[in-house]
C-alpha cells in the first residue's frame, strides 16, 4: 500500500449531514455511492468534494482521480454536461499519469455517456469502444458488461434495434456471471425498451418486472424512474392511454424528487403524444412546450431536435403551415450543425411533405436530393424509397405525368408498409382512383394496429377529405 493511499485512508471526514459521526475517506466514498444510487445526489456531491479536498491536501492522486470521476458521473446524471466533462477530463489525465488503465477506461466510458446524451454518437462510440477494448484485453468482466450496455444505448438512439439488443444480451450474460445486480437491472430495462419497439409486449413486461424487482432490492431510484417511463411507453403502444399517463406522471414525480431532468423531459414528450392521441391538442401543446424548454435547459440537442419536430407536426395539424416550417427549419439547422445523421433524413422528409402541401415542387426536389444523400450514406433502404416518392411527386407536380409509373411500382413492390402507404396516398391525390384510397386505408389500419400511433388515422382522415387533382394519367 502506498504512503499516499495510507494517509488518506487515515484521514477522517465529517459526514455530509453535519452530524458528529466521522468516517475514513474510503467509507465516505462508499456512503456517497449509496446516496447516488438512492437519488440523493447533492449529498453525494458534498461527500465526493470532501474526499477530493482531502486528496489535494495530502497529495493522494488515486483518491483525487476517483473523486473527480465520481463527481463527473453525478453531474452527468443531473444533465450538467460541461461540469461533467470538466471533472471527467481531469480524472482521465490523473489516471493516465498514475498508469491506471482501468481508471482511464471507465472515465473514458463515462465521457462517452456525456457525448451520447448530447447527440455526438460518433464520439460516444469511440469512447465506449475504447472502454470495451481495455476490458477485453484485461479480462475485466464488470467493465466489459458496462461497455456493452453503453454501446447498446447508442445503437438504440439511432434506431439500430437488433444491434442494440445484441449488446444488451451480452451485458446481461456478463452481469449474471459476476453477480452485478445494477448491470443486470439496466440490461433488463434496456432490452424491454427494444421489445416495445418490436411490438413484443409480453417479453417487454417480463423485462420491466425483473428490472423493477432488482431496482427495489438494491434501492436504485434512478432505475425505478426509468421503469415508470418504460411502462408508460408500453401502455401507450397498446393504446391504454389512461394507464400510460399514470406511469408517465409517476416518472415525472419520482425523477423530479431526485433531479433526474432527462427522465422528466422524456416523460413530458411522451405525455404530449398521449394527449395528441386523445385529441386534446391544448394539453399536447403545453406538454411539448415543457418538453422543449427542459431539453434546452440541459442542452440536450437531440432532445431539442425531436421536440421541435413534434411541435412542427402539431402546428401542421392546427393548420399553421408557416410556423410548422419555421420549427422544422430550426431543427434541421441544429441537426446539420451537429451531424445528427440518424435524425436528419427524417426531418428532411417531413420538410419535403410540408413543401408538397404548398406546391413548392422545386424546393421539394432540393430537399429530397439532400435527404437521398444522407439516407444513401446510412444505407437505409426504407428512407431511400420514401425520398424517391417525394422526388416522383415533385416531378408529377411539375407536369411529368410519366412519374406516376414510378409511384405505382413502389406501391406494388416495396416491402415496407409505410412506404407503400405513402405511394398509395400520392397516387390517390393525383389520380383520384378509389383503388389507391382503399389500399391506403387498409395499410393505415394495419400500421395503426401495430403501432397505435394516431397519426395514421389523422392522415387517412385528411386524405379522404382531399379533392383529388384531375389529370391525364395516360403514360
């Protein structure tokens, strides 16, 4: 044992609650870890800062590095990202000076978590991969499990569901092998989220129940907040809106108590969708405003982009097309500046659809060209076909009737129901043939049954109210 480590372990520190009890700093770190798990983040911060101050007085670099790392993690949980990166960067440099590979790896991984929450997925993946590579090289199964879980979250954020689930399964296997209950809890919760998106609801419920049992067992308030949010998502998908609202509101209450801003924000975004499904557009707008405000406050740029996109959809539904375009333009600017390539084609397609409604066909062509390049780079075939529909509709609008043949081919041949729906809707608008209206209705009903997204019903109502354009469809 080094003299420095010995000294700080003999340094006794008053407890954070101002009682007369005192503890060796090693015990203080453990007590603070428990406080973090149970959501008492301010008290934990106080304890870590006391150990950091003691380490600086005594020249105990290992304890300084550990305190800085843990402070960085708490700031990340509180969505205070600049402070998180500042502390984690200092911790990383200290660990590197100490030649502590494990400390360096976990700190780099924590920095990846910050980058991921800010939407810089490339930096996040680089950090998590570095953590994973170190863990594989040294055989550290705890670190390896955490790294797989981190990578899974980034894949899930980019809608790469199969890759995310594979990562979570590896995390789960490692957590079970070493008895890591916290890691096991996160693996179950994250897997449950993927199963929701895959419409495997019974499997999702099983995952969330296991996560809840583990979270209660270890007193993890963070995970309990996440479980409430996940159950809200599950019931929203099943069109059980009252139960969905109950769980989302529970998530807001629990997360607000411990300052878990990210969960509060996500819950408001989901509540807005529930109210929209219920047809309460006034409450929808209130919740979206809160969702946008919270994302701006914590500088969650992907969250801001998503919030602006949702608000744009609402304004479009309310008939305020210019406001809808302005909101989408802002979200596109943020996405371009930050290279959010997972979100960018979705937003570009939304903008193209708005411009079509205004018959701005040359602008549609420009937007479609940009969207095609991004989707092609990602090799996303569904998005490529959707962009092709925009291009064909733009050509038809400018008088190229032969483009109708391209729409018919997509409507018949695409393997994606969403794409076929878009093609059938476009064909009905431009030909007035009821065969396309009927096909669109059937596809819309199928997609609604699978997703419970009321947007499909809204779009069909709008289509049925549309006066088809008269045109000569002779090719």
